[in-house]
């Protein structure tokens, strides 16, 4: 709970290798978190410092993953894994003009190889869109 900053809309997360990083979030996420926290205040174990609570108390990492998978199935996404958010996030970030260094920081990656790995699936689409925006051939 102490790792959420609603003034800056940032949450401190601890990723792979126990490396902490600040992850910004948008207005819609802030609204959803606010609704969750108001509902959570009436739950048993609401005094717990962990953000996510289950029926028996604070949720574990695997419990959170299981809850997300269950909701994904209800939404029609079978065989879903949390890790699947990384590719579309990387592609969307770069396609919108985001910088690779910023993407690395947000995703918690140390190497540019990870940018290549997760953004490769849509490299051609981004290159084609960039070519259409620049229209270099039309300048002659």
C-alpha cells in the first residue's frame, strides 16, 4: 500500500532480480485503484500492508496471476499468461513514438536485446508506418 503514490500516479514495483523500479500509471488506472481501495477498506484483513487481498488475506504472486488468468478466461482469452502483455506494450510504445531507453526503464530491462525480443513481432509494421509518415520517396 505504501508503494502507491497517487499524487504522481506512480507505483514502486520489485521485478526480476529484486530490482525495484517506479512504474507510472494513467488516469483510468488511478480511478480503478481508487475504486478497489474504497471497496478493500471494508474487507477482512484490510489493515494488511499488501495491496491485493484475497479471501484468506494478502495474495501471493501466484494468486494474483491466477486471478488475472481466471478473468482473462471469462473475457474469452483461453491459455492466457501475464507475460503476454509485454509484446503489445513494447510495440504500442514504440509505434506511438516512445523512446527505447524509456521503454527499457519502464519494463525493467537492462539490455537493448530485450527491446528487440519483445518488439520484434511488429517491427515491419512500425517500419512501414514510419515510411508512410516520412514519405521520403515523394520528395523527388
